[in-house]
């Protein structure tokens, strides 16, 4: 019993430490899409799969765009860009993370409800357009826009 308690306590400390170390990060790698598509690939997908891709791309844009003047890279902390990691700044960033999560949930719900009514070709066009925006964001300021 004692070893199980120690195991859970260690797991709790590890999880808490990790969560606290991420508080100062603008956005992490998990919010970024991992694949860009061609029109041929998208045309081979069903509408439900296209809606999922649409949501993922909207999420990345919603998450990354506010920070574009500071960074376009994931896992960048306040200190990395010269911002003090004091309680006020951490509170502001934490509040923004909460607001972004709420906005994404709302946007995801809207997309899930309404986008399936769109023509498949328009959904494909929108996904490709979002992917172009994401590519430009990832290129960054020094990437010859």
C-alpha cells in the first residue's frame, strides 16, 4: 500500500511540475498540424474527415496568430522573448490560454454544426487556404513572405 501511495504521489509531483513548467509557454507542439495536403488527397476524403481537418487548421490559426509578432515557433516561453515571468504576466498568459480554449471549443462546435452543409469543394478550398496561411505563419518574418 505504501509503495502505491508513493507511486501516485511521485506521479502527481511529476505531472504538477510539468504543468507548471508549461504555464509560461505561448503554445506547444500539440496545437500544430503535422501534415499539409494536396487537392487530390483531400478529394479522396469523406466530408466528415474534411471537417476534422478544417477544425484542426482553424485551431492552429486561432492559437498561433496572436503571438505572431513574438514568435511563430512552439514551446517558446515568456523568458525566451525577453518577457519577465512574474505573476502578472503568467496570470495574463494563463487567462489567454483559457480564453483561447473556450474560443476553440465554440469555433469547433460551430464548424461541426454548419460546415457539413457546405459544398465539399468549398471545404477543400478552405482547408487548402488555411494550410497556406499556416505555412506563411510558420515561415515567419525572416522567411521571404
